[in-house]
């Protein structure tokens, strides 16, 4: 759909002047510097010639059907320019001009006018307030400041909401000699947004890795589906990681669902990777320029004992293992190195071995061995005396990586001038610390695991019981109910979720319905949304006299009761680990499901994991693995493992309800008592807001 933006055969630049301070002039100069492969047309207010191209002043001089127009004129002129583009049959436009919604209501209204004109003519446009589109193999470079040709053409595509951050990526990649395929500055995203560019880049033949910087997501579900469909590594840096959750939310779930938590969940569930900052982005991109790391086993070879220890620590922190060096490797090491000072083990400290050709042999021995999935060489050298041999190690690493289809990480420690020069000479990435190299391996390995998870996940179908429960909710919503309190238990039972036996009491005579003790008494009232905080829960009632006292106190404090309200009398459930399972609706990503450590401290501990609803059993288990409390479920200090299968079924049911029942705004099951393995999970409290 966006081929004419990426590879225009003809391009019209609007807003060009020969004047030295003209931004359009800079764009034309860049197009010439980068050797634009298409037909170029220039337009401005005053006639003239710029770099051999005539500047046209009338739309009558512009031919029909130009592939793309780039506009850099004052904001107030843009509606007229768009109208003329539409008349001339131009269907792809880049608006680099600022002065729209970033300037307040007047600018926002101007943007809406531009959008309406584009819709009328069938124009798709990028921006406004952006740096445009660059395709390096096509010689298209539309940034409005003069730039030398610093980049080689490669397979890394950049899509950045901020032009400044995007340019930072560009310059960082140039300094690392990383080849770039495309650069797209998204700007205000008035029309084309991150989902449009992601889909285009995912299907582009020249793109192998996608690096994105976002400040927000316009169409959450569409973006999620695009990420999930993309079979290329997608790395996303998003600013604004602080919580924006509403403190006045009906449920714990909504209060916990910050913008950042939701986006993180969507990225993980879709199989993409989140990066923290610009340095992290470049490090992870370099990880994907090597063969994929297919397993967690690492061999470390180091010239320094200290770097060997640092490597071991970093590897452990990333979940990697350092298997013992196999006998064949030890035999090779003994043959090549006669010193008895160094004890051969993984990580291997080379000590007083200074033969760089031996380093290369050891790298190959490790790369060839099936016990290792990656090899790390930590190499310290003084450039003046050891330059030639050290540089050959990088070339050897590239050769071995291709030969054995394994990542070979070279971490070089030398002076800054030497390292900067070496980067310019090599297409294969090297790193300036072992920590950086291991982070790159971690990104590669996580991507492999995410792909495996995605292929194992399967598809989700609406279970019959969940549909029956959703129909029950829809009927209550049509009857005018806005929240389900006691009826929430009926809904859960219809969905196949186990709840503690219960009955509702509004009158003293209802207490006779209690068949056995002990019971819990819980006030069900809109006056006590968080009933524990309001003193509306009494546990362990062992006889009828005590029950009557509790009922009288609760009705006096919280009555009279409306429809669906009263005092819920519930059999005390068997002991279990308290968890929360809930759902809410995010304004961008839609229905969500959450699981976490439950009880009254859920919003304090915030040990939770989110996914977009619905979720499969596989995804529900993945959510549990995110939790710090996961070890509790596995059983600690003599406690038996919890019934994880039962908890997974509850998560699936809640996710299914959120996905199939649009009337549900929020749902909280807190606590869900997860009993010992084989004994199930019991919901003892539920709130559903419609």
C-alpha cells in the first residue's frame, strides 16, 4: 500500500527556493547527494533553478499522477496544497510542515481540515510535523537539514514518532556501521500511523529488523495484530513509562492497568521486544545482525580473569548457562597452551597466552561444539602494538558465525580512536563490553523463544460455557443493570468457574438458609465497593447467634439494600494462595485480562501480569511465569504445589468473558483461592461493572 512512499518513481517537492535558508532547498540537496533514483519536480513561489532542476510556480506546470508530493510550506497553506495534489492525482503525500495539533486548538482544527481533504481525494499522507521518508537503496533522503552520506544500505528499518529520536538512531547506526533500509518519521500521525508503517515494513523485501520509537499508539488492537503477524524482529522503545491508571477505578484491575503496563503486555504477547533507551536499541539491533541464538548455553573465552567473571555474572542474569568445557576442547587447549598457571574451565581465562591465532582456534573449537549455542571472546589490547592481530579476530568471528550458524560475540577493550576506526571497517558487529554483548545475545534468544511460543500457542475459540455466561450478562445489561454483585457468582458458575457456596440475605429470616458453619458474611452494596476497607467482611462465623449479630450490624451500617444487594453468606473456602484475576477495557487496546498476587495488598504489591483478551491456556501460563509470586505457586518451604491448571482455567474464562461480552467494563475476582494441586481454585469474591 505504501510502495509509492518508499519507492516513488516521481517526486514533487513543494516549498523550494534557491535561498540559503530554505528548508526545501536542503531536501533537494539531500536527494541529489543520496542520488535519488526517481524523477524529481520542484515547486515554489518564485521561479529559479536549483541543482539543475527548474522551480515551477504554477500547478498548471505539474504533470498528472506524480507518485508522491513532499510539502514544506507554512501550515496555513497546506489545505490548498492538498487540494491541488488531489486534483493532480497525487495519492501519497508527506507533510513536513509544523503548526498543527502541537500548536493547540487552532492547529488541531487545521489538521482536521487537511484530513478531510485527503479523505475526499483518497490521499494517504505522512505527518504533519515530521522528517519524512527515506529509502537508502532508492537514494531518497528527505530530512530538511543537509546531511552527508554516512549510511550504508542494509536491512534495519527505523520508524520513529519523534524525528529527533529517529535521527539519533540514524547517527548511532552510522557510527556502528549498521546498514539501514528505511527511515520513517511519523510526526503527528494524523493519517498514516505506526500500524501502517509496521505492516509496510514487515512486508518489505529489504527489511530484516524493525526499530520503532513511539510516544503513543493510535490503534492498539490493529497494532497488536500487526506485531503478531510480523515474522521479523521488532524492537520498540516507548517513552512515558509512568503509571497513568485511575485511582477512582471501580476495580483493582483498572487501577493497575497503566498505559505502560498495557503496551508492555501487548508487545510481549505479540512476540516483539521492548527496549529501554537508545543505547539498548542499538545493542539489541546488533544482536540481530548475528545468527540467532537458539539455546541458553554460552562458552566464554577471555584475555582477562576479571572480564571472565563479569561475563559469568552477566550470563547468569540473562538466564544463560556456562556448561563445562568438553574434553575435546580441553585437549585442544592443552595442545595449544603449555602453561600450568591457568585452570581450564568455562569461562576460560587465557592468562599468559598471547597468541592471537590460538584465540581463533579456540573460538572455532567452541563454535563447532554442540554443547554451546554462542561463543563470547573478551579481548583487551593496545592498538599500537596489537592492532593487526586483534582486528583479524573480528573477521574470524564473522567467518565462524556464518560457518556454524551461531552468534560469535567479540567484546573489544581498546582506545576509543581504535574502536571507532574498526567499526567503519567491519560490517559484522562487535561490542565494547561483554555486558553489552550478552545483552545482545539475550535479545536474540528471547526472540527465538517468543517465536517458539507463538507457534505453540494455537488459536482461541469461544467455549460454549463462556458464551452462555456472556449471554447471561447481556440480558442483565439490557435490563438496566450497571453492576453485578451477587449475580456475578451466577455468571462465573455459568462460565464453569468454581465459586464458594453462597446465599444472599436481606432479611433476618434469610439466615435460616445457611446449612452449615463456618461461614463468611460480606456486605454487597454500592456503598462498599472495597468491602474489606469499609469493614464489610466478617470471617469465620461459627454459629447462628454470632451470624445474627453480624447480620444486624451490617444491615444497620450499609442498608437499605437495592436490587442485587444484601449480605452474602458464604461457606468458608479451604486454604489456598490468594490470587487476583480480572479484566478491564483499555481505551486503545480494548479488553484486557490480569492475574497477580491477590488479597487486600494487590495495589500495594502490584505483582501482576497483563495480556490482551482473549488468552489461550498457553498465554495464561505465560502470564503466571511473569509473576514474582510464581515460586509460591510451585510450592515453597514444604508447601505443596498449587493447582496451576485450575488457575489457568479461571484466567481463560475471564479473558473469554471480556472478549465476547462487550457489556462488561471491568471484572474483579479477588481473591481466587488456589488450592493444592488437584484440588482446584475457588473464587470467593467477584465484582462486575457493566
